[in-house]
C-alpha cells in the first residue's frame, strides 16, 4: 500500500498544487469507507486518486495512478504530452467538449486536422494515433486535459474549481465555463462536472470521464461495477 503524501513535499503539477480531500474513518462504521480523494487542478481537474479503508486490509488506492512525483514528470508538456494527452493515462481525466476520437482531414503540418462540427468547419489538434504503423491521426478526449482550473472553494472534504471563459486555444466553436465539484464522505465521492456556453456562438458539447480503476488482487472478476441507468435532456 502506498501512503498518502503531505502537501509540503508534493510537487506542483501543471503549475498548481494537487488538492487533497481527507476525512477520518468513522468509528464503528461497518464495511469499507472512503478516506481520501486527490485532484490535479493544473491538469484539467484530473480525479487523480481515491483511497478507501477496508476492514482487515487498511488503506488501499482505488484508482490506478503512479506516485505524484512520477506523475509530475510525465505531465511535463513534452512531445508525448501534446495537448495534455498524458493526463488520460492514469487517474480519472475529465473530457470536455468531447470524449473519444474525432476524425478529420490531416493538415500539412501533421499536428492539426480539419473536420466539420454541425454547421461549422473547425481545426482540431491531431494529438493521437493508434499503435500500428501508419495509423490514422485523430483528436482525442477533448481540449481541457492541460487546462489550469481556479480553486473556488477548498475544505477538508470538499473542493470546487472553475475554468471560466476558456476558448480551447481557438480549436472549438465558442468559449466555455466549466465547474467541477467533489465532496468526500464515508460511502461516496460525489463528483460533478457542469458546463455552460460562455460565448456568442451555439456550441455542441459532451462530457466524459476516463477513470482507471485499481485491481489490488489483479483479478477482474473480483471487481464488478454497477452503473445506474437513466436519461436526461437539456
């Protein structure tokens, strides 16, 4: 098990200190409970780590992430971190304004592609491709992976952070406001992402999350997941 680092010896990541939410385990509460959640406001509010206390096992990391110092070395904005793509290789990256891949016509510079968003032609960063030789380049997992959020509220068990008037580096059709809120409790980490159009143009937007769940035993069959089904309209 990996111990939780203190804020005094934690490196800045994306130019900002990680945010640690921490609570004391509840006496006599039966079963596992959450005790910590870590976020990276300098890298798109990546939900970097969650820790839980399990009876008989102590504290265990629940997301598959490296130590913070190692993560800081990987999230350095280098050639393999173009547009912050290293952010979705661990933890839980927030994906806005689209998730997954967007295809288009690769431009001569080899780093941008042209595609059509309903009613508009845009150029997106060609920041990803498959592993096979000659794999097609594409844009992947949104445009805020390297964005720096401003902290609005931080308490021991709650954080609220915002990204206001963000123009996506000119890659999307409008500006956006993003609000991320998280609250740590014994039985849950409530995590919400809200977006609003901050520009004058109509703007399509999607929100995704890219978590890597830890499997301490290495046995996937011991880690079933259940997701509530529902629908919403706006």
